[in-house]
């Protein structure tokens, strides 16, 4: 298992939780968790983000998959939104239409990993949302195969798309890193990038709430107009070619 330390450690964590619950529920004796003495494999922190060239390849593959319908339109939209918002996978995967306000360009997430937060949308992300059909009786933006559900499996589509784009080893979470790298590329500080990402890993500084809100909108537009806009341009070019 040493060759897959991340998966091994996460699996151990799940098994340990199961054993602890079994003790809580009286199904095992106390202090009998066999996972307690197992050492975790060392992990190296992974900080991967896509270059402009890689983004262009990914954009072309997403556009091709959408036009040829080799992948579902909701899966393709999910990956675009992840790139254009910097949201976590679960935030886009479980996003409901009632939390989307396209008119003012905001997502209002009531229960993100770090609590409630507002995500400001650039025009490309807003257009992705406008293009998505809403399904009657289904509250989710990224519609799943079962009635009333969200699309629970994005890993398999992602593996096919990244292979087609020559991005072996790139994880869905790396799209979030790519969004953050766009902020660094246009000169934004870690404090503002952390605020945009909704993470506690950055110090937000002494900015007042109103200043942060105003600055966020400008920053996110800059992020989209930098390297991440390549994805949208590739999609638009592909769409126009199909209409020609």
C-alpha cells in the first residue's frame, strides 16, 4: 500500500471510524480498535495547478465532449464551474438552484466546509449556469441520473477527460489550485485569494466587510480574465465552429 499512501491513509481513517462507532454502539469492547496502533504512510503535500497550455487542452476536450455528447452536459458544466469559481467539489456537486442568483452574479452557499459563504461569479461562470436546463422536481444544478438527485460520480468522467487532455495524475481538486494560481498570476495577495476560496488557511487581514465584498468582485473578474479565461474561449470557439 506504500505506493498509494493517500488512499491507504484515508481507508484506514474510515475503518478506524467504523470501529469507534462499533464501540459507541456496544458492538465492540472498549480499547479494542485494531487501527489505533497502525502508523500512517507519509504523505507529500500536492500542489498542482494547470498551465495556460494545459488549460487550453482541457478547454478543447470539454468542448469536444459537450458537442459530441461523449460526456453528460452536467458533468462538463461541473468541471467548468470548478475552474471558474474555485469552489470545492462538494460545493458545486450539491449546489441547488435556490442558492444561485445569476442576476447579481452570486452563489450563496449555506453550508460549505468553513460555514456559510458567498461566491461571486464572473460572466463565464454565470453563462455556464444560464446554459444549464433546470429539471422539474430536481433542486440541484448538477443533475444526477436518479430522479431528484445530484450527479454523485464525477470521478469517472474526470478520468476520461483528463486522459483525453493529456493531464494524467491531475485531480479534480487541482482545478481549485488552478483558480488560486490565477489570482497569484494577476498579483493578488494570499489574504484575498483565501477569502475568495473560502478557506481558513489564509489570513484575511483587517479589511472591513464592505471593502472585502467590493474587492472580491473585482478580483474574481481579474481571475477569469487571466489564464482561466482560456477555458471559456476554447468552448466559445468550438461552439461557433459547430454553427458555421
